[in-house]
C-alpha cells in the first residue's frame, strides 16, 4: 500500500490564551480520496486545515505532505496544496481572469490560458471572466476562490465550507467539478455544515469535537455500523401510554399517540419485529400502516457529538 499523502502525527495546538484548539490528532489521508471533516463550530476543523497548509504553527506533533515536512519544506508543501478558505479574500477591483491567472503565477507556473479557461468553465465562471469581483454575487465570489485554489494545478485541494452561500444548482455543479478532480487523482479534504454533502461526496469521514478526533471511518462502514432503522406504526386508535406488555420493546409514542416508533439495530442478529407484531396483536393494538426509515449521516453525527459531550 502506498504511503498516505498527508500524515498527521500527535498534533496539538494551544494558543497563547491557553485555549487548546487541537489535542493529539493522528490522521492519515490517502492519495486520491475525498475526506470529509465534520464537527460543530469551534471544534478545530479550520485550525487543523490551517496547520497542514502552514498558516498556523502546531504546538506539538509533525505533519508531512507527500513526504515533505510542513515546517522544514514549507514551499514544496504549499505548491502541492490548493486552499479554499471560509473567508472571501481577494482584490475586489480585479477581474476574475486576472485574479485566477495571478494566483497561478505566484507558484511559479508558466502561463496556461487554456488551463485557466477550463477551470473557469468547470466552475460556471467563463461568461464572467472579465467582470470585477466586486460585481459578483457571494456564491460566484466563492467559486472564484475555488478557481484560485486550482490555478496552480495542486494535487491536494482543501475546501473549508466551500458551498456556504452558494445556491443549490451551482452547488451541484461544483460537486460535479470536485468529482472530476478526484477522478484525475486530486486528493480532496472538505469541511461542510451540509452533512448530506459529506454523505454524497466523501469516501471517509472524520468527526472532530472540542479539538479531539473522535472517529475516523469509511463512510459506508460508518453508516453500516452506527446506522439504525426505525419502524413507525400508524395506529387505528391513539394511545395515552405504552401498555406494560410492550415495555420490553423500548417503543416511543409519536404524533399525539397515534404512532408507535420502534428503533432497532441493523447489525443485530435479529430485528425483533416479528416478536413486536405478535405482542401488538396479543395486546389488541391494531395499526393501519407502517413505514421504515434508515438513519442519515446527520443523525449519526449528532448522536456522536452528543455522546462526546
């Protein structure tokens, strides 16, 4: 197996105020994957990204990017990385074309108008290439930041809340573009508040809370292990309380007592549904319909963070 493109070993960050933003983070990110880093506001996501990109200095630990130490070989590391920050940072009086082309030149890359054109077209910015940034919408400005990050053809792309303020249709186009980048071998690390985006896009997911990495898991495996299913029974007659003979099933009443909700583990040796239906019949409780739902990644995330507090 090839070595990880990013190796984070025992990284901590404590600020001068005494605030401990990161606590002993260990994480390997593989070449060509899309890795989603999830966590509440203030959990340490941006601090970790900024350390890898050389913007923030760690208090302890070591990070290598494609074998290069981020401290002793900073310039080689930065030339490999494209960063799309949360904040909109660009000269508002410059045009889209000039801004993106200038970013390419900063990294010592030869002019390549055809490549810049392909980046702008991929981000639906080509028809605004001669527009000044100050005239663009917030969503377009964010896409210009992505174009800037891609201008020097990085092999690693960091997306820190990339679709904040971007409308749904353009968001879909941006993710199509990210998938194409991954297909070409680019490694993508993203943070997002839209958990369904991580569910759609990511190969692996890390959850960070209060500066600690509480879980790293293959997305499918995570949903397989932690996902639960719910069986909702719509009753003919509403119940005030759950009958004593059904208490062993750990049911919950919902919708004013007109629904019974049964939660079961998809990994258990048996679901218990057959026994539940038998006990319902014996208790004289009739239902007119039933429905099953699977936990989403958002449910799992909220549950994990709540458990960690």
